[in-house]
C-alpha cells in the first residue's frame, strides 16, 4: 500500500507549523522577524524541529497503515 500525497503534505505542513509555534514560544522571540532574521540558530532549530515532527508524523502514518492491514 502506498501513502497518498495528501497525507504526506498534511504531515509536512503540520510539522512546519508546530516547529514555528515552538520557535515563537522562545522567550527571546518578540516577533516573526526576530524568529527568522534575529539569530541564525533559530532557523537551524526550526529545521531540526520540523524534521523531528515529520519523523514522528510519518511513523504514526506507518503505524496506522499497518493496523489497517492487520484489522
């Protein structure tokens, strides 16, 4: 069974949004400008958080697909 493109897009969008929310919650971040242009470490953290959230999302998709096959 193949994962649909819409499911992959949803996982990526949700992971990027969650990483941006996590970046905004940083105590030094006052605005979106500070988040993207204030410190280069913020961009690296956003990319890292998005990657981690994507891995979790794809793992959950895999589990759901396997459970559907079993049941």
